[in-house]
């Protein structure tokens, strides 16, 4: 999956916005103003995704292309190399999981607002 395909996949999810809150290199995807994916648009070789801590460890042990989150909480974030042993379906699943983890932690009010979009 290339950067354009990754962007298209992320942005089509309900309530997702994209921005460059840190600098002009790191594109951040948010749902209800909470980050679920980050990608460096200059390098475009990986994406940081939120992950359940136990699953994060399992994935890192199983796939060479899944590493501890670069510049992120190593417990809750993975860096997924786009050109690696991580296939498109798994990458999409990991993006979905990251998005869903954020949505599951939203307040009741935020979930209601998301449902109205």
C-alpha cells in the first residue's frame, strides 16, 4: 500500500480529519480530534498506528515490518513498514483496529456526535 492508498483508506472512515499539527512532514489522521494514524509524507515508508498493548507485542514478534512506535508510546503504538512482510489486508485491519480503539474510548457525547456525522 502506498501513501495515497493509505490516505484514501483512512480518510473514508467516519468522522476522520487529516492535518499537519506538528510540522509540514507528519500527516495525522484523527477521529473526533484524537489521533489514530501518523505518516511522514516526505519519507512515506511507514505508518504509526495505535494498538492494544498485548496484540502490539504479538505483532512485533510475528512480523519484521512491525516495530515499536517511532516517537510514540512503545506500549500503545506500532510503526508498520509499508514495504515489508505486512500485507495490504493486515495493514487495513491494523488501521481499522487503531480507529476502533480510539472510537471505543470516546465519551458518550463524542460517540453520539460521531454517529450524527
